[in-house]
């Protein structure tokens, strides 16, 4: 029901906006309220590894998008960057952290930004940050919804770990599109 309470908070803020004087609340004012602390002004200045719109089949019985759906999309976004760095296929070997900050709703445009944190002998650690653009009528907001760190291992054609060429120490989803 967290999504419902967040929606109620947004609706109450919108009632304030619909006064005769049309006084608009700043992003900082909305962030000061406990429910709005994950609001951001804009998306990061890099190309997302993945962008997708949440749809009705992706929801649980309460109308929020399944956490498992978000986890699988995070894995896809992270593995796309890890595979480019490894120049081979990769497999997820660990999820070292995964934090859900806000719910994702049907109709949200969800953007996944991936950055390589560490390249080991055969492993690649990737940070994935997820934002939801709430494109609902009269309430366009951008919210950070998830943060995760995953570890991938580079695999050879036989599915065995292989060394990663470590020429690139910082690799983001933005750099992937420049190649």
C-alpha cells in the first residue's frame, strides 16, 4: 500500500497547486516532505542502458509493478554493460545490494543507468540506478526507484570463466553508445 500512500501525498500536494493563485511548489519543497525525498529534477546526463514502460501484466495484486520484474530489468541493464566490457557473454554471479526506494506504477517510463565500478580478473561489478518518469496527467515527476550493485563473470564459448581485458576502468551506459 506504499504506492497508494505516496499517491495520496502527491494528490494532496496537487490540491495546494490548484488554488486561485496557482502557487507552484518547488522541487526542494516537495523533497522536504518525507514521502517525496527520492524526487530528482532530471534524469542523469548519460544514455540509459535500458528504458522501458511498465505495463499492466507486470503488476502485483496491489497495482504496483512486481519487484521481481524490476530485478530482471536491472540484471538485463547490468549485463549489457558487463558483456560490452568483457567483450564476451557474462553471467550474474552475485547481487551485492538491491534497494527499492519507491514503487513503480503502470505507465511509468523506467530508465536504468549502469556504470562499471570494478573490473577484476574475470569479474565485473556494475552499479545500476533506476529512475521512473511519472508521466501522469498534471503530475510529471522523476523519482529514483531502485539502486543495485551486481557482479558478473566473463564467460568463454564453453561457459567457463575467462579473463577480462582491463583497458577500460570506467564504463557507463553512455560510453557504450559511443563505440
